[in-house]
C-alpha cells in the first residue's frame, strides 16, 4: 500500500493518515540548524574591556563577547555574527562619532557603528620586517593613534584610512616598539621599549623623522602605559608609576607595580594595578584607591561604577550595594583540544597534550570538559584526579558505561557512570614510566570483549591489555614508542608508532590474549611491498564502513582497500600496500594529482554517511563516501574556524554536529549526516513547523542508513525525493522545480533499503 501512495494518494486516505501520524513528530527545533555554526571558546580569562553607551565589549585571550548594560545579557562575537575574528588586541570608542575601533591579533582593523561593521586590512596587508603587533589605541578628535611593534599610526575614523605612519623613529632611524600613547597640550607622548618620547603635534613638524622626537624619560627595561589628565602625564616605566608635571618626572611611590592600563573615563583618570587595586584621579586631582581582585584592565562607566577584566571570572562588576557580579558566556574550560569523544550522552574533550619535539608533558591541568548540546561543564577534582595532568586519548565502552582516559605522564584514568573510579600507573599496574619520569598512555581502545588496550609510550613493553575485571596482560612490540590504537571489526589492533622508523603496526592476537604464541605482528612503512605509506609519520587512521583503512600522514593520505590481507599467510609483497587516490586536476585532461596532495593530515573521522572528514594544517575537508570527491573545505576565510590548524574532529552522535578542535579553540558545524540506528526510530523533523522566516534546510532523522525518503503534499503529489546520509535526510523545502513549497502539511514517507520497514512523518509549512 505504501508504494501506491508514493505518487498519489486519495484525499480520504491521506486525511486518515495525517491524523494517524502521532503529534510528537512535530519536533522541537535543534540548537543548531543544518548548515550553521557554533563557537565554543573560554570566556573567563578577559584581557581588555571597552565601554560604549549600551554595551561593554570584552576581549579574552581566545574569546570575544559583549555585555548588554540594559538587560544584562552576553553575546559571543565571531564571524558568525559579522565580526572578523576572536582574538582582540586593542579597542577604543569615540563618543562623538559613535564608532568603536577594534584591532585583532592578526592586525586587521574593524570599525563598529550601530549594526554596521566596516573592515580595514591596510595594516594586515602591510609588509613589515619583524613583528606586526597592535598594542594600544587612543582616540583624540576623531583620530585613532595606534601603537604598534613597528611604530605609531594615525587612523582617521571618519574616512577609515591611515592618515600618517611614524616608523623608524628611534635613535638613528631604528624601530621603536610603541606600547601606548597620549596627547597633552601641543605634544604627543609615546611609551616605548626605550622609554618615553615626546613629539610636537604642530602640523608643520614631520614626526616621521626620528630627530623630531625627544627622549624625555629613558627606561632600563621599557615603558608600557601612559595617559594624560589635568596637565599631568601618568606613566609606567620599569614597573614604577611616575607623574610628569611642570617639566619634572616624579616617582609616585617606591613600589614596583604591574600597570594594566591608564585611561580617561568620564573626566577621570583610571589606573589599573594587576592583583592590587584601581587608582582614580578625579577632576580636582585627588587620587582614590579601590581594592580589587586580580585584574587585566578596568574602567569607570558613565554611572560612576567600576568594572574590570578578570583572568578567572570574566567581566567583573564592582557592585557598590553588594558583592561583585561576574558575566561571561558559557564555554569550555580552556581553548586547548587534544581529543574528543562521545561518552555518557555528552561530548568529552581532553585538554592535554605533549611537546612536539621532545614528546614531554605540557603539564596541562585543565583535564577535560564536557558538552551536552547546550552547555559546557567540567568535573571538580577529587583526591583521585587531583595529581593527574595532560588528559589525551579516550575510549568509551557503552556496555559497562566506562570511559578510559589516557594521560601524558600520569597513567590511565577510568570513569564509571561519569565519575572517576580508578587510576592505573606504575604503582598498581604493568604500566611503566618513560626514562623513570612520566607514565605516558599514548593510545586507548576497547575490543568487543570489553578489554581495554593501552599503548605505554617509550618503554620496553609498550602494549598492554586490561580486562573489565581489572586483570592486566602485557605484549612486547617491535618498537617502544606506540601510539593511538584502532580496533577493526575482526578484533585486529592497528597501532601508530610516533617518532619511530616505521609508520604503524598491525597486531592480531587471534582472540587468545593469554596465548602469545599465535600472535601476528605486521609492520608498515613507506617502502613499497611493506606498506607503501606516503610517510612514516602517521598521524591518524580510521576505518570506513566498507572496511577500507584510511591513513593520514604528514605527506597526505592513502588507503588500504583490504587491510586484512596483511594477516593472510599467502599474501605477496604489496598485497597490503596503501594506495593514493588520484583525481583529475583539469577537466577533460589526462593530468592527475593526489587527492589532498601533500597536506599534513592531523586527524580523520568517518561520519554516519560513510563520508570522510580530514583535519589538516590547511583547514577541514569533507570527502564523499566514494572517497574521491571533495564536498566541503572549511578554512578561516570561509568559515568561523579560529585557525586552519585543525588538530581533532569528532561528531556528536545525537545530532550529527561536527566539532573541530584547532590550536586556538573549538567550532562546530551542523552537518547533513549522522549516525544511523539499525532500524527505524521515532522520526525527528526539524524545524517543524517551518516558519516564514526560515529559509534553511529541513532535517529528518531517526532512520537506517540510505533510507529512501519521499515527500508529498496533502493530495499525494510527490514534491521531493532523496536518500539519507546515515540516519539523516535533508530537504531544502523546494519542489523538483526548485520552487519553495506553499503553506500546508507535507507527508514524509521513509522506506529502508530492503523495502521491509517504513515510517511516516509530517511537516507543517507556514508562509
């Protein structure tokens, strides 16, 4: 009967069918629409803040957000909502022009006026020998004085252009590293690596010539902060606070200080002292002190209230009527990402790592953080986890609800039902420390018998197995430096060998872990006949649904079509060699090249539709399930990725959202594939209803892989047809002619590949 409905159903039959379909198929909208991005950055470590009439802009080391002074809400600032980046170096606001100027770490400039953001890449595009860092911005009469590592720039806010550049103004035409500036009367003052300089603001004086600058206070180390108030210059020099008045420099006190900022806020001078207090100089010159916690920046708002940038609590408000208040968007504990894993219905992210050259620990104490599709959280340390650091590799066992976490120095941690239960190290297991120092677990995997396989890096016996009951077995490998472990559907272990002369090892224990005599070990290298890998530096491996082994190296990727050939006693040299994927580089041409060329492949993940995600030093790539066509290539130029160095990728099982870990933080993308159940589950359709303002794709999930999906109107007319990627099918809301469908109820008919099972849903379109 279903097949007869596919092309046309009678109105009476459809009337019955519509009301037979349960109402819960009108699903709630997911947190992220298909094809959209989210950013996941830490926002508690704030470096600088800037007030505008309605907001306070807050810039951290890796995240950027606004606080609304009216309703108290926070909003993340990123390329998703029009901003050009995440790492802000300097800001200032011109009240007369109502323009906020933002300088990013890559030296790009943005002007924010109302809801309009205008970019300027002049400094970014400028060729500079040495560093190109923007330290500070000070606006005077519509001109932003931009202090940089290579000189001082005058930027006209109204015209969005650099008016003057004062470069090579140090002694003998040398480069000055200028940290901040201010203007008093007819003089421009700058704080630099050599001390405090003064130049005339007379337009007839060429400040581009070093001879027109006077060193008025030399520094032994450097001068970083300077400001002007009531005919007095206030400056930090060699960690001391000075006043310059009536032609004389005077030490304000003998205490060394870390001065975070010297700014004019609403006719008062504000001086931030890291870890101590805020000094305020009012209209009469009276200095008052406000005791605070550790701060990186501070300001006095139009109502006379103090705010400061905290390195641990985000934006901090010093409430005069009660305790301090803290504001920041939810985010992970840190920006660092080593590995990501679905566990306990959440995404777990390990924050640790190792030093690239020595492979020594980094002593990262952020452990891991978890994401439940809405919020980031982390476990508080207890006596068991407190000594641990550098959490790296993970493996989750759904059968017994255990998560195993390897550390780069302190052994193996096991969590049960989300709570830490056991730590294994050199004191209670066969695990051994490298050179007697650090017990490094460099790979963790779980086999079908609930045994946990563990790589113990750079020790004589470098592979271990521990049963669910806690019984250990040890195996000697041909190399001491073992890494990530992947177990195929036959129980064979594929083990990376970082910093060794071979690329990886295949280990077959024949499911007899207590019998070492029948074990088989195969070594893979870059030599033909023994692997033919693109390079012996293998960074990651992954199996496709069809059983192919994908191998990512620092010289591109390759695949072994039938990896089990490696264990065939009759195999000939080359039977298990890796092959590169060759594609045509020009249409209608015989010229070919390797797919992804010689890109450094950092990580590989296969999604629910058997498509392949590659994380590289040049962004993230999605290859189709045939393994030959590039579907997507995300970089910082066309996506909200924080960095092109994508070091880890994981996909949230419940939603299909793809998480990209970079060296500067995490971003996620709602892809059009997800993990498929074995049979039909309750269909989830999102968004539903489809409201007039929504123009994106509609997702339909809860079906087996490669399900046929047909969509009809209420009269049974077929308007669209597709197949699911894994457990997710996508409809753009258009009919076969590419026209958006009209208001009404539409039926979704789903049938599995065998034609033995079906499911029906409905979608309401509203125009």
